[in-house]
């Protein structure tokens, strides 16, 4: 035991859940070890949010340039080199990773490189570069998830790829089959279509983005279809055949493409981290049960991120990480889930927070919807981003905002106002009475609130909703 280094807090996994937890624990004066088997920044920075958004920015710019003549700007010939786009993406990731490494170092956190497993409730054995066993008063587990394989057609990463290997490619295919029209499937469908790839999207359930509000799925379906993306729903892809000519999905009819992306969810990294040695039994789906303080059933062991809730979002992981770190260093903070924004970087973008109309009804509310189209907005007309709508879901008797959805330009940023509104239990009156600058996209919320109140300003009169 004397050789074993002792820490106040050890964090297993340096993704968007783990490294913020380590930073907050260090800020609270704790001696902190952060253990990572790959790169700091985790999936989000290295293989997810950031590289995909870098490529998506390329796709959007390319689409915008193609429409430049609508602005009176005539670009003679537009072309791109995907390899250069991929290089730009890699440079962004590499710079951001250095920034995180710098933060870890400047907060005097000990970064240990290797694969960590619990060997008791307070010990972690690390294999790899910094092989050793450490002792920690408190442990925060933040090991995340990885793309889920379908057994019948495992990834070969050449013709059947997961999102990680698709992001790593330096050339574009001519055509792609995307299995699964969830967040990853739809973001890649949008990106690849922007860059001229022929996309076929196959989804098991009756609509794409099945977890989102129906209005959002419908709007995206219409938009994708107009852009030439082939969508097939109610399709259970059970096999993919590969040959030197490409990939074929047999779904009653034959669908062929050069490669296939399988994006059917993620599996949790909880199987091989020694949970049993610490006395933690994950639920059947692999999720580790935690309380509002992010503490597991074993006192002193916390879990955050994908492994600790159904909210598989980087920003949720970060918030959970901060809560866990506060509690691991003597605090008493609690996690709340009523106002979690969810953002999807299709073109146009999607932002949602709180309840959908269907969920509000299921919960026994008497909801009304105030909806406003981008088209009716001066700023949207001026910049030609007229596709889409915003809507607020409001509890009629109290006026409280229960949820909001937005499909359109900058939706991922605009949803933040509704997250603040819901987190602070604001009413639609408070949004309607707040002066929103003109001409801006933010006016969508004020106008939606006016619609919900039955006093629309820039739409023809209609009777009060509900
Ligand atoms: P997902 O759960 O969002 O979607 C998977 C889809 O695949 C579902 O719609 C499902 O019905 C479908 N499916 C499953 N089996 C199928 C089959 N055999 N044939 C056809 N369709 C099938 O999962 P994902 O898109 O892989 O994303 C993984 C996670 O990463 C999600 O939890 C997501 O929240 C997160 N993520 C978030 C963002 C973001 O916030 N912008 C971006 C990327 C990923």
C-alpha cells in the first residue's frame, strides 16, 4: 500500500464528463488523477461533436456559395477538395485537444495514460503507459460509449463503417447507405448530401428522428426529400452484403451504395471497468444507477455521462461531471433534467428543449402551441434563411412554458433562450413582454408567444389557441 499513490479524487475517462469533473475537483483544492486510455476530450472532441461540426461547416458554406447568385454574387466555378476539408477538421481537433491538455496541466491534475479498472471501491489499476495502481478517496466514472455494432453485419471500417471511421476518411464516396436515422444518421445524411454524395437513409421506425417531436421529423423529411435524400422508414436492416462493387442492403428491395454507415445507437463502456470489484451492478441496459448527486449505490463512487443516464449528450455529461466533482469534494449539489437542450446539426438545424406537445398531453397538461414560421421574419427574408419554424408548448391554465422546438437556421443556438425560460419556469407572457431586438432570429420566440396568447403581430388574426 505504501507505493500506491493517493488522490482525493480519481476520474476514469477524460471526455466531456470526465475532464470538467477533474477541473472542478482541482478548483476545489482536491488532489486529482485523471485516467485516459486514448486522447483527452473523449468521443466529443476527437471522434464526435467537434470533427463532425467542422465538416458540417464546410458543407454549409459550400451550399451557401452555390446559392450565391440569389444574392447577386456570381461565382464562376465552385469546387472543393474533401481531403483539404478533412485536414482542416483534424487541425481543429488537434488544437482543441492541446487546449484541454493545457487546462488539465494548469489545474495541476495528474494525467495518467492507460486503461483503468476498479479493483476495489477505492483503487484503480491502470494498464498501459502509466501502468500503476492508485488509491482515491472518491472516484468519478466517466467512461462513455462507443458505436453499437449489429452482429449480423459487423463493422469492417472499409465498406461498413461506424461514425468514427467515416469521420477519418479522407475521400468522399459517390453514394452511401445510412442505417439508422437518429441524430448521427441524419447529421451525416445532411452533410454528405451537401457535398454531392447520393444518400439513402434507412430507419426502423415509422419516421426519421423518431425521438423528436413529430412536427420536427416531418419538417426534416420534407427538407431532406427536396434535397434528393432517399428516405425509407419502417425498414429493419438485417443484413448488408459487401462485394468489390460496394454494399447492398436487402430490405425487400435491393438498395446499393459504395459504402454504408451504421448509426443505430451506442453501447456503454461499463462492461470491462471492474464495476463488480467495487460492488456496483449496472442495470440491464448497462446504465449505472446514480442518485441526484450523481453518486452510485457505493458511497464515494460517482458516475457521469452516457454511462449514468439516458441523456447521451456532451453538455449533460459536463454538467453531471461538475455536480459529481462538487459532491466528491464536500458539496451537496443536485442534477436536474427538466430543461436539457438537444441540438442536431442538420441543415437546417434543430433545437429542442422540454416537452413535446404529445409528451405534455401524456403528462396531463392542457397544452397549447404557439408556432411561427421563419418565412414571416424580416431577418430570415434578408438573409434568405426562410425554411422552418419555431414553436412553444405552453400550459394553458398557467401560461408556463413546458417545451420548445425549432427547425431552421441557427436553431441550435436559438434554443438556449427557451432552455433559460423552462429552467426558470417562465411563462409565455414573460417571453412576449421581453423586448427582442429587431431584426433578429430571436424574435421567433416572442412572435410564437404572441401566437400562443392569441395576439399574433406579424401573422393574420386568429382566435386564441386551445
Ligand atoms: P440514435 O439512438 O439517435 O438513433 C439510432 C436510430 O437507428 C434509431 O432511430 C433506431 O430506430 C434506428 N435503428 C436501430 N436499428 C436499426 C436497424 N436494424 N435498421 C434500421 N434502423 C435502425 O443513435 P445514433 O444516431 O447512433 O447516435 C448515438 C448517440 O449519440 C445518441 O444518443 C445521440 O444523442 C448522440 N449524438 C448526439 C449528437 C448531437 O447532440 N448533435 C450528435 C451525434 C450523436
